[in-house]
């Protein structure tokens, strides 16, 4: 029983780490460092590069936090797998695989950001040549594209996990339903983005507090013990 | 029983394949990549660079294979941690494949640079510096999932005594040193592939070879 409570706490903690690192780095640190507040490649890439070169410390902090997020995603996937595998092992394993893909793509996205940091430093050192703006725009596009792909992997994996959580009643059903529905909002946003359309922000809003809410719920209330696979 | 023995042997062989070929490849073919004139020297060593990239890719697949081969043994002692360990080693393997792709991209740039008459202060230098910086950085970053994944299985090994505790403890201490050197290199406190970093990574490299031989000869303690 103690082992189950320990696992339940680990699951809550995994959600919490995920929320804190991704929210802080994505919503606070990165916009502060780049000066870019929205989605898509900024119109003035030269100014963005100047900001990045000036805020190299913040960029490195963002990269570090996102690497923690990547590790957290895999950890969370493994914990969720343990929690729901009794419902459908094949689906649970597929969802775990998608979470691993998400973790890898987070790292790849941050590699592109690191390349942008190197290019930005060279851009400033070379007196802001236009040729580097073109390369930076390309790197930014790669970063945006891999970010969409990681969200795609997350939406598929998340949908499977939340559906299995809903079925298993591992957490309160309204909670897993919230995750299930809000993940579809992100999915719609990703699909719009992949076809070059601007996704309205409300599609993402419902999911943002979800990970914090479920983390707090699990840490306080725990999970349904008999469904937690030992 | 015999399954476990076979599994231990496979894992032991994978540990050796994940370490020895890349050291050989780095010694034989890595110089032109680390040379300050990499843009001109890489183009002249096309086959070597491709072989080097292929070895990195092979290492990536082997590292992912280590995670997969350990999973059936580790899952008996906790499915969640076993899966997490496998996931982290899969992530490590994928990043190594990304690193190999980066190397091939750098080779393509180097060939284009030579074809264009090796122009000084051109776009090639900036693009090359960016790709090379990313490649060097991946070489450090992939160590992070390795550290996390390996810490999980060494903790399980230590707790369950599947291998001698001294070997597990050596692994955990070696990983702690490697983690310090990885962060040091990632954030510029230590040169990537510097003698200091190699020194920090030596204990875990040696430990893995001892573990490999142990697994091949003795297997897991049932």
C-alpha cells in the first residue's frame, strides 16, 4: 500500500515538474529572451537575433528548463503507463512511445534554438549581415515545425492516456475528462498550424492549468489504489 | 533461467558495441571534424566522415538496444522505472542519430564550400559554425538521458543485487561525475571533448566495460 502511495506521489510530482518547467520556460523565459510573444517566425528576425544575442543567459536557462521538461515527459509517460496498463497494455505502450517521441522532439527543438543563439552571436559580431537573417529564418522555421510535431505526438499520447485514465477512474472522472477534452483543443491548434493557419489562443487555454490541477489533485487525493499496477 | 543468461550476454555485448567502435572511429576519422579548418578538411575526407557518421548512428541504435534488452530484467523489479530507463536510453539513441545527421549536413556544407572556391568570410563559415556548435552540443546533451536512464537501472541493480553492489555503486558514482562534466561542457565551464571532460567520463566508461564482461561471463544473479 505504501508503495502505491509513493507511486501516486511520483505521478503527481511528474505532472507538477512538467507544468512548472514548461510554463516558466515557454511563457516567461523564452518571450523575455527573444522579445517574441506570439507563434510563428517574427517579421523582424534581425531584431529577434539581436535580442537572443543580448540575452544568451536566458536562452541557456530556457534550454536547460526544456531539457528538464523532456526528461519529465518521459518520466511522466512511464508513470502513466504503470497507472493505466491494466486497461489496455498495447494502447498504454503506444502512448508511452509517443511521450518518448515528444521528449526527443523537445530536445531537437532546443538544438535549433541553440543554433539560433550561435547564429545570433555571429550576426552581431559580423555587423548584422542580411545573409545570416535568411539562415536564422530557416532555423526558426525548423524550431517552429519541430515544436508543432512534438505537440502532435503529445496530443496523440495524451488522448490515449487520458482516455485510459477516464476508463480506469484512476483519478476523478471530471479530471481525466478535462485532460481529454483540452488535449483536443491543442490538437486542433496543431493541425491549423501545420496547414499554415494561425491557431486562436483559446484552443490552448483550457489545457494550460490542467497539468497543475491534476498534479495538485493527485498529490492531495492520491489515485485509486486498486488500479495502480504494482 | 537460460533466457536471463542469454539476455545478460546480449546486454554485455551491446555495452561493448556502444563504446568500442565509436572510440575507434573517433581516433581514426574524427580529426578532420575537430580541425579548425574543418570546412576544407572534411570535404577531402568524405568517405571517412560518412563512416564516422555511420558509426555514430550505429552507436545510437546500440544504446537504444541496451535500454530494450535491460527492460525484461528490470521490469520484474518495477515496471515504471524499467520503462523510464528504456525511454531515456531510446531518447539518447535518437539524439545520437540526430548527431550523425548533423555531421552529414556539415559534410555537405564543406563540399559546397570547396566547390565555391573556399571563399573567406562568407555565409559558409557562419552556417558551418552553427551546425558544428549544435553538433558539439548534441554530443554533450545526449549524455543527459544516458545519465538519467543509467542512474535508474544502477539504482535497481544496487537495490536488488542483480550485479555486485560495488559495480552498481561504481556506476552511480561514475554517472555523477559524468553529469558534472556534461553540464560543465553544455554551459561552457569545460571544453567539449577536453582532457578534463574525458577524465570525468573515464570512470563510467571503464565501469561499463567491466559490467559488460561481468554480464557476458557471470550474468545476472537470480
